[in-house]
C-alpha cells in the first residue's frame, strides 16, 4: 500500500500595502521555479525547498513588491476584499443593509458573534494569531449576516421558482462558500453563497435561476441553458458581472 506524502503547511504572513494587510501564504515545496499568485483570499508564494536562504529572502522581497504592484493596479474597487480588516465602530455594507461592528477582545479560547438590531457584536480571542483571526471574522460575519438575509433569500427563491419552474424546493441555505456561487442537490436543496449578497439583485436572481434550472436538468447541457435563457434572456450579462467582480464579493 502506498501513502501520499503529507505536504508541509504553508507559512502564514501578511504583505503591507499602504494601510492594508494582504494575507499571504508561503509554500516551500519540491518544485523547480518560483511562482507568485493572487486569489480570493490573499497572495501565494511557492518556492523550491532547496533554494539557498539568501535567494529565498530575495524572492520574498520580490514577491512583496509584486503583490503591492498588483493590488495598486487593481484599485480599491477590485481588490478591497483582499486583506480586509475590521475595527470597532466600522460599518459593513451588505446589499441594502448597513451593519455597525462592535468588537470586544476576550481571553476566551474561541471567537464568537451575534447580531442585535443592526449591530454585529464580535468577541475575538486575543490568543489567536492574526491570520486565523482574519479567517474566523469572515466566517462569523458571513454566518450572522446569513441569518439576517435567510428569510428574504428563501422568499426570492420561491418567487422565481413559482414564476418559471414550479418544482419542489426542499430547502434554501445561505453558506459561506468562495468556490462557487450556488449549488443544487439531487434532493432539491438549494445552497447559495453569502458572497452573493454583495452582488446586484438581478445578478442574485441569475444565480437563483441557474440553480433552480438544475431541478429540471442536473447538468449544463444546451437544454439547461435554454431553461435559464427562457427565464432570463440577458443572463450572459449577469455571468459576465460575476466574472469581472468576484473579488469585491466577500466579507
């Protein structure tokens, strides 16, 4: 029996760009060259494990300069989701709703959050490192906001289903998912990413229609796309918006 070699965990760090801190992961692995990349959740540096220490330091500095250049080229509208940090008293705009953030630091072992009126109370542990804390805050904000939008999104799913498909929908769930905008299971469960809440209403409708169409065609065949087009003739414009603006849709 062969066992897959366990890959080492990346080093978690940040790249300072002005007043912003961009989350970064540094992988040291069996590879020939150095690679830089910028994704939804931060920047990634991949370096050969046998690279001399001095060269590694040079590549790290080159990586930081590259990230800075890329972020500055994108501008705040395209890149604000990367390395977003929150402070006590900040406002969080999600769709038409505005939330006030109240942050308390505790000695607890875990982070927590609750919504009271339009104030989100974040209780963050001081013992965690900043990279884990940033990830936890995104997940907590997503969970709290999802609860506030749940009834509204359920209602819209059922409205569009009644208009165009008239199929059974077992459940509608909002989840923090950065790998896709939505999904539809064979058991008629509709899942929508909370990242979608930052998109315009017509774009949200497109994703809902897309998932509802899977209740008829569990594929992406020409028949499936005909169902989507019949319900939303300009759906390609909505797909284009998502492709161009995905980085701005995050907590």
